[in-house]
C-alpha cells in the first residue's frame, strides 16, 4: 500500500491511507453541491475532485469502480460515490458519500414541489415550467444521440435498440421484460464469441496526465477493510434489505394493497431493481404507469418533474420523488395534502436509493471477480443498446404531450400506440422546443444555460399573454 498522504499534518491522518474522515465529508458535500448535468457531469465532477485534485484514487481504480457501477441497476453516479466512500472509510464512508450525494437534490426538489402545488396555477410559475418542458424534450433527444453513438457499434446492438423501441412504443411491452431479454441475449451472444456482441471501447480517461494507482493515497493494493469479507457483506446487506423492504411490508399489512403509500413503496422498489441505463431509460416506463395506471399525475407534469431534476444537484432519478409527492398529495386519505405529499416524497426516495447501498456493500468486495468477464460485458452492452430504444420512446412520448394538446390511441390487436391530433399542435411549445434543440445541438450550449433560457422565455411568453 502506498505511503502517500493527503496532508502533512499528523493530526489530520487518522486513517491508514491518510484520508481524514472529516475532510472526506467536506469533499463529498462539495461534490454533491456541484453535481448538475446528469450522470456524465456528476462523474466528471467526482473525477476532477477525487482523482485530479485530491489524488485519493488512481485513474484505473476509479474506472474499475465506475465499470462495476455501470453493471448495477440504479443511478451509477450515486453508486460510484457510495463505492469510493466505502473504499476510503468502509461502511461509514459509503453511507456518508451516498447520502450527501442525494441530500441537496432531495431538499431542492421538495421545496420546488411545494411551490408547484401551491403556486403552480400562478401564471409566472406556470410559464417557468412551460419553458422547462421544451428544454427537457431537447435534453432527452440529446441523450438518445449521445448514448446511441456510444452503444450502437454493431448490427446486433442496432437491432436490439430497434426491437426495444418497437416493443415499448407499439406493443406496450413492460420495461423490465425488455431489459431482461436484452441482457440474456447479449450474455449468450458474447459467450459464443461472435464479434457482433464484443464490447469495444470504454470510458475515456480525463485529458492530461493520468494519476497511477501507485501514486494515489489509496495506493495499488486493496485497503485491509476492502478485502473480500463474506460475513461483513452479508451482515450489512441483511440490515439494508430489512430497512428497504420492512417499511413496504408494514404499509401493505396496515394500509392495504390499494393505499397510495403501499403502491408508492411497491412500485418504486420494483423500479430500484430494474433501473438499468439511468433515469431517462426508466422514466418512459414510470411515466406510463404513473399517468395511465396509477393516475398519480398528468403527462405534462412528468416533464415538470424532470425539469426540476435537471435544474437541481443530484441524480436525475430524483424525479421519482416528485412523482411520489404528487401521488400522495392527490390521495392524502386522512392526512393533510402537504403532509401526505411530504411522506410520499420521502418514501419514494427511500425505496429508490437505499438499494443502491445494498448493491455496493454486497458486491464491492468481490468486484475483482467480474473484471474481464466477457459474457457479463456483452449482456450489459445489449442492455445499453435496448436503453437507447427506450429513451427514444421517452422522447416521442414527451414530444406528443408537449407539442400537442390532444393525443389519440391507435389500438389494433396487440398493437397499441399513441398518435397526435395534428390540429391540436401547440405552436408556442414548438417554437421553444426548436430553440432548445438549436441551442443544444448547434450552439453546443450547456444544459443549464438552455434550461434557464427556456424558463425565462416561458415566463415572458406567459406574462405577455401569448399562451
């Protein structure tokens, strides 16, 4: 293990690797506050601070941790924070890093949710969210091209993406089944050794001089606490599993299966297991279920929630908190609407993110066994390809509900798809969406710049009485 330390002050070296816990606390709080722009931006911030600036973790170890997190369901950036925190300070470090990573976003979206339900009918606030919807649609389109360019490297991957899109758009095949089928196909294809299923390339290292593992604070070897320990992994995992599922079981027994809190707990627990590919991939399925099945919110409100998540720090999957908030707000039972909504937001966040700690603490000590596994890599590549098709469906679904005021459903046997009523086009939305697309694709503006610009234009447009 390297003797490299972060600080020359002996009083600030309480750990074997020289990374003080309180200094790590301040760093993870800083990472959380700067975590805008989706997983790519969040991972870049983490890399700049933890690898380039603090030199706590080497480049290869950072990428190895990231590759493992990419294999897991859930937000990979938050899981990467949990993993790195665990690597530095075991259980306490992982909990600290993971909780701090989502805390600013949770509080921000909760505050915006209050504003949304209390003042959403005020013209200026309504205009703000009207403008955000246009930018969100452009951002989702950008995600299709960005992920597609990285994932669709062979005819097999292109075919998987096309089939996944048709399955969810035209035949309403559940998202989890699409992901499972793609993973199995990619796994089996990679095991045969066919070149179409070979994983090419990977995450690019940051520009500039690369920090070797030997020169980092953690060094090349594994810290003593990070070595495989089945007893520790199982003990921590059992505790986390109980914390995750016990509240859901209690709600089911005491309130019944049809209660909104039980539904939130069960539905988002299921999402926590199948959310491969990040927030954009799972949102198509969540939107369909939350709007059409549970009727927790209206189509346009899903875009409002995604706009909140895009403009606040933390994982984009935090939008699920907004879904839980509105679902409980509109079905409060014997509670006050805001009280119920707050509990709904907390419950959705709890069952969404607690499993992320479980995946890391259970598997991280054994990740070396996954390195170089061709079949697993092929399965994950196929899942990513399927995710491209699912995100394209999300973009179309959003576009239908933001650009048109009326949408019809075409039903013919197993075929079931939504089509726009062309006469109901919303020209104001079309104009703002085109401006957002132009800003992102042509002018290469940042996501935050486009979001702020369309929000201001939306408020001005509404204030001028043009919509």
